[in-house]
C-alpha cells in the first residue's frame, strides 16, 4: 500500500519548485503538487500503480526487446507505466465501446472517463487488439514554435521526426482559435487522403504567476474511416474542393504551387530569376 498526499508549491517537494511528483520509497508515500489539474493527479497516481503492480511485466518487456542502455530502460519503464495508466483509467473494451457509441466524440469521452483531452487522444491511438480494433489513428503534438513533442502513426501518414511539418496542416491553424476543433481533409503528394481534427489549448502552471505553455494536438485517420467520427458529419468527404494539399515538410514536398513554401524542395535545383516572382520565393513560374 502507498499513501498519496498533495502539497502546495510553497512547501514544494524537496524545495524544487518545478517538481510535481515525488515518491518516498521509505515512507511509501507519493507526494503530488496541488497545482496539478485533477486529471493529471489521477493519471500520475495510476502511473505509479503501474510502476509497482506491473514491475515484473514492464521489466520483462524491456528485456525481451533487448533494451540494455540504462537511460533507455528508465524511459522505457516510464512509457510502459504511462500505457498502464491509460489502460487503467480507460479500460480497452469499455473505451472502445463508448468511442463507437459516441462516434469518437472526444469531449464526451473526456467527461465520461474524467480524463483530459490529450489523455483521450493518446489512448485512442492504442486500440489495436486483434479482433477488436478501433480506428487506426495518427497523432501529433506541437508547441507554438512548431516543435513536435509527440508523434504516433497507425494511419500510415508520415510525420517528421522533430519539427518543420507542413504549415498547411490544421494542427498549426488551430492556434488561431484555441479550444475549438479544426477539421481538415488532408491530401498527401502520393494521393492518399486523411481526415484530421486538431485543437490547440493553453497549459497553465497552476497559479497566476506561472507561465503558460501552448500546445496543439492533431488526431487523424485514413479518409475511409472518417464516417465513423462525429466530426465528419455535414462534410462532403469525397468532394475534391474539400481536400487540402499538404506535404510532410517543405524540403521533402514536391508541390510547386504552394504559397507557404519556406524552403526549396530537395529533389530539384533552385532556379531563380530576378525578373519574375512566383507565389513563393522558392517557386519559379513556368
């Protein structure tokens, strides 16, 4: 058994004002900052239950995958404990059932499971049990500077490893209307189409003087699965005019008709004519 208690930041754990969670193995007490939102507190408690109750299983998974670097093992344990927490708070069969009933209405699922928007989106990307699968989603999380801090792709879409993703993706335009959903049909250069939703939101530090961070999360699937999502209602999914041409990143994108191109494409020489200006400095009119 472990005890859990909340402490104020003025009594912060070990006098580290940035620490939000600390476990004392001697006292068997999990100490949490009271500045955390309830969904985060609940998730971190569930994560710690995973560290303790699934310790052998977590270590076995890492060993079977031949993870031997000590830091990689620590990160792996944290990632698997996070998966445990998501599964504990949102049990597989029940979540999938409710997702199908609500047509993947994320806000309804937030309230139904008492979790956050990000936690729901992340959990929805893990529903791949053979014989009882959910929609194959991809997920991206970016900050306001465009840094990609989370990336998963079961839909087949390619996501850049670090940053510099296509500015036409709705995950970026979502910053213009925080806390509101942006819906987009994205067409990649290879012709594959994806149905994508995105929402940007501030993430506060829990107090008036704490700085806010801004994130945007994009969740998407292949266009064939879009009808299973509530966000596709009243949208003509097959209409050519509704598809937004996007790429992976400017340097790898072959499109020459993009006014938002920030860099020349890697697969061709840059031809510059000072007498002609195209829709972008890196696109010479034909």
